[in-house]
């Protein structure tokens, strides 16, 4: 009939059966990795030792797997652009990661590869405290992939490849440093992607996240606190120094990219203003 509106068809990706199937496939993939891939990779790494993780630049890059670093960096971007939805999405994704990863660590208490290698033959494994030492799942991989999924859905496709490539590198580094098994990283990546997608889905339906605005003076003050003040006073407040480690190595390139980006934005705004005046 003319003028009638057809009910919107649900996307097949929004059906519960698809999500249940995806979760079951993920569990099967992690289980297969644990049984077949973990021993092969561990043996190969023992026969081919490396020191990549000891490099300062690599260690600084790895800090992107700490939840506080991506949150602060995205919040800094939001301070410059006054677009706060990505910051809300990333913060929510990190909360979901913590809620998902910590119970699994407490439940499994899997020893890290480095802990197993340090055990003398005939000696039993020490008790694994889940808060810091449990291997399954990888918290760094979960954080990295959650940030990649959340930001790729918030910023668009041009960023997707770079974000997921960075997350993949962080996952590989955790394996080569004997901090996690491949199955730990795979599980962390799956959890992170699910948390990032869920956070982006929720934020897209929360209008205040896109309408939130802050005056320029307060945004600049917050940016200074995030990048300059917080890394300096964080260790004295008992906070982890992950942001300080990252900025010590990547702060100058980050500042250069930020200034170049601000210059381009200002130039485009000025050009648009001139065009309006000419017309």
C-alpha cells in the first residue's frame, strides 16, 4: 500500500543465535589453541630466545595494553576536539574488560609460561595470585582489542587497520615475552572485541554521549593535566607509571602529530571562512 511503512528487518548480526554461535566458535578456537598451538609455540620460543620485550621503545608501545593509557590518550583527543563519545566508549569498554577478565583470571589461575620455565624439575608450581600473575586470559590483549574495536566503530574504517594491527602487535609481544600463551591472547582478543562492540553499541544509543560539550578553557586545562601533570604525580599517588613510560618515549612524536593536526584543522577552518566571505 502507498504511504505504508514496512517494518525494518533486523540485521542477522543482531540475532541472539548469531551471538551464541560466535561465542561457541570462540570457545572452540581457544580450546584448540590451548591443546595444539600453545605447546608448539612455547617450544619454538624456548629454542629461539628473543629480547624484543626488553627494548625501551617496544616496552613503551606495550603500555597501550594498560587500560589507563588508551583512556588518557582518547580523553586528550576529546579535549582537543570537544567530541566526547569516543572517550565514553573507550572508558566503558575498559570497564567491561575488567568485569570480564578478572573473574576468569580468578577462576582459572593459569600459570604464566615464564613461571613454569622458572620451576625446578620435581618442584611443584607456586600458587598463582590472579590479581597480577594469572595468565588466562591476557588482560593486555583484551584492553588493546577492546580499544581497537571501540575506536574503529567510533572513528570509522580508515582507522580500523592501524588500530587492530597495533592490538595484534601487543598480543604477539605478550607471547614472545613468555607472559602469555597464544590461547591467553586469543581469549583476551575475543573478550576485548566483544567488550568494544558492546560499548560502542550502548554509547550509540545514549544521546548525551554525543551532545556533551565543555568550554575551551576547561578542555585545555584537562589536556594539560592528562599529558603533563598526571604522569608526574601518578607514581607518588600509588598509580601505575604506564602513561609515564609511554609518554617518555612517544610524547614528542605525539606532540608533533597533535600540533600538525591542529594546524591542518585551523587552516581548513580559515579557508572555509574566507570562502564564505568571498561569496
